[in-house]
C-alpha cells in the first residue's frame, strides 16, 4: 500500500465534525495546520485525485502522517488552529512574521499610563496600537502624539516618582505637562492619554473637534497660554489629516485586505480607513512556499487581529470567501467586542474601489520586493564570480572577534541567507580556552566549536554555510582553512581586508587579494556584513564587560556574593572599598567583621602581587 493510499484510508475514517488537522513529514515535524467544519471532507480532499495547485501538490508529496483534534464548534477550531500555528510555525502555513517582528505602540494600564514602542504583545491590561510595518512609522506616530499632547517620554513612573527629581527641560519647552511636579491631576493626565489613543486609533477628526471646544473654553476663561497650546496641537493634527487620503464618508471606519499571489511571491496588503481617510497601511510579504487557499487567508486575518482592541466595524476583502467562512470570521472577531463586526467581499461601488486600491498597494509591494530580491541576487551572482564559487551562496556566515584587554573576548557569527540578514540565526561565542588577546587562537577555537555542530540538527549551527567570511587577512584565512581541513569540511572561506580607514577594500583567499572597490553592489554587501559582524561582537563584548565591572571584583572574595557586593557598592565606591580598613567596612549594615577582614586581605594581596612582592 502506498503512502497516499494509507493516508486516504485514515482520512476516510474521520468524522464529519469540526476540528483541526496537523500534517507531518517523515521526520514527524508538523508542516501544516488546518481547520475545517467537516474534517472528513477536508482531509480526504488532499489524498483524492490530482487537482491541486503547485504549492498544495508540494505539500501533499511531503505528508507522511497526520493527527487531528476534534472541536465542538467551527469557531473553537479556528481559535485552536491559530494557537497551533503560532506554537509550531509550520513551513507551509501562511503566517505573518513573529509577533516580535512588527512593532506596536503600547499604552500601559497604570494610574498615569506611559506610551512606548513595543515589539511584543503581552497578556496584560495594556492597550496596543498597530502593528506598524516598521520601527520608523511606529516611532513617528509615537513622537506625534507625545509632542501634540505634551505627554512625558521619560522613564519615570507616576505617582511613584512625583517630586523625587527636578523637572527636565521638556517642561520649559512645553513638550511635557510635568506630572513630576505634582501639579497635574490624574484626571487631566488621563484626558490627554484618551486623546492620544483616539489619534492612534485613527479618530483624529473627533479629537480635533474636542480640542477646538477646549480651546474656545480656555480663551473665554482668559487662559490664553492654554488656548495657544491647544491651538498648536490642533494645527499639528490638522496637518496630519491633510496628509491622509480621504476615500469615504467621515463616519466610515473599516479595514481593507487584498491578497496578491504569483508563482514567486505573495503579499497581504491592509489599508486602515478611519474617519473616511486612509490613516495607515501594512504590507506583509509571504514566501513562495506558503499556501494561498481561502482557508489560509482566513487564518492569516485571524492571526493579524489576535489580541487587538478597537477593531473596525467593517472588514472588506478583495479575495473571495465562501459565505459560511465570512460568517465564521465575523462571529470570531465579534466575540468580546461591543459591536458586530461585518466581513464583506464587495463587488461594485466605493467599497470595490477601496479593495482595488488595496490590491494596487499589494502589487506595488510585491514589485518592490522583487526588485530588491533581484538586486541582492545580482550581488550574490557577481560575488560568486569574483570568488570562483560554483554557484551563488545561499547561506553566508561572517565572523569577528572583539575583546577589551585580555578579558571579555567574544566572537560573533552573523548570517545572511539569499542576500538578507537572518538575525534569528546570529550566535555569539565566549572564548574559553584561548589565553589572552590572541585573535588567531580565538578564531581557531570558535570556528572549531561552530563547525563541529554541522549536521547535528541544532538550529542555525547545524546548517552548512555555503561561504564563510572572516574579519581579517591571510593569517585568519589560514587558521580557518586549517579548521575546515581538520573537520573534513570543504567550505569556501575568505577574509575581508580593510584599508587604513577601516573600510573593506578586498577579499583574500590567503594567497591573493580580490579587489571589490569598483564592484559597488558587492562592496556594499560585504561591507554591511562586516560591519554587522563587528557591531554584534562589540555589543556582546561590552555587555559582558559591564557585568564584570559591576560585580566580579567583589564577588571573587570568599564570602562575598552578589547581594553583599550590592550592599557594599551602595555604601562606597569600589575605589573607597579597596582602601578602606576593616572598621570602616564593619560600619556598613550587613557586613560582618569576617567579611571586612576578607575584603582587606584580598585587596592587600592583590596590591602586593601587582608590585611583584609576596604577601607577608
């Protein structure tokens, strides 16, 4: 019996009930999660006939087994599918990037709420606005509301920090109302937060109307400074409105989704319409391997709205969904909402025009992504030609060594796949067995440790690089090639050579230098990779060094742990502790006579050792 026949028989035994199914490959890895109102019909369709598109056929060819979970209702199945996709991140599911990849603006639930950009949504009582397509638009939106409503941007927490420190210059500039002074009531502060949340939610026109009413009241009461400040806020928000494209009646609040797919790529585009104007957009790039059936698109929208508040009353889709799926999506999103959320696929009129506009954005995002990919492919092709590689490298790894003196020696590994940095695969190595600031010995150690993991199945380290680039010249390359030879690996390995101005000028194979100075695309690619490896190494080295500076000297003393070291450093500086006598140290609450004598002995021995004398 073939695998398909065996799976078909198993699928035929499934009930006609709602549920979730999990497709697995030969290794038992879950490669696809789906849901259905009738499990039997949906799962058997994978193994009956050959009427599948290319992507589904590819999936079916990899299925070795499947599991399923029965649910009471289709809404329950939809919710469970969303949870399982996030848990297992199957290769063949359409999914947005990890939640950390898209920034939100978070408004905390404290008495005096704070606003800041966050890359993760927690299950707290805070309000989240977004996701934004990148950090730049997120910080731009945050800066706008902080400035317009004079909300503090510092890290102080109120009411805890009221009166503890002098107000900063932002109070004098009119950029902050100064809750730290104690003169701002909780009600006044929360009113500003409410206006800020209205703007972040897209309701700018109603906020402008409220501010205009406040301005008139302030003017009538001869509070001219307050009126002037409100006037400036109104102007800033009006300027923001002027930049938005009006596409509908001012009462219209809706999100519009369009899904563009081709054989090479896919894009989910979303337009946010608030107060009749387009106030934001997001475009999510989908890989060529991901499926694009209506069921997958439904799951993708559920994932997008997961945990969001302030959903629009209406959602428009550019792509067709069965009437029962539209109802399901509407029911699911309406749960916990104060109102019914309508989901529609318009065929004509203004709503159809909005869907067409969303599709234009999706196609343009796909075009830009394609151009970027082509540019990166050209760079990889040219790099492979310069280095005489058999084919363009898929996975490139770059290494750098960073140290502060003879301590905190750290090596970085940054990874680039198909021309794009893959930060989830970055790794750092603390140099353990190499003594002192020996760059060559450190490189030998970390390459041996890294390359010995190839094929062991561990994330990132288990993969074989197609090209290794080392920050250094011929000697580093010789070290790297010796490591590869010792491990019986044939991996192209080169050094990135810098000029006197710390700019990459050439690549060396250990015997000759290959100039890239006049190869602009290749130069930019290699330079950025080298700088990223250096940045990542320095970042981790300094982090290790700072941890050493804060506690290692004292914690080396017998009987002194982290808690007691903190007590000492609160009472004295490290320099004062080094020169203090036992009586002075005993005067610190929590420090015993035994501790004090151990500290005095330790630093006395260290001083004598530094002078080359033996302790008495």
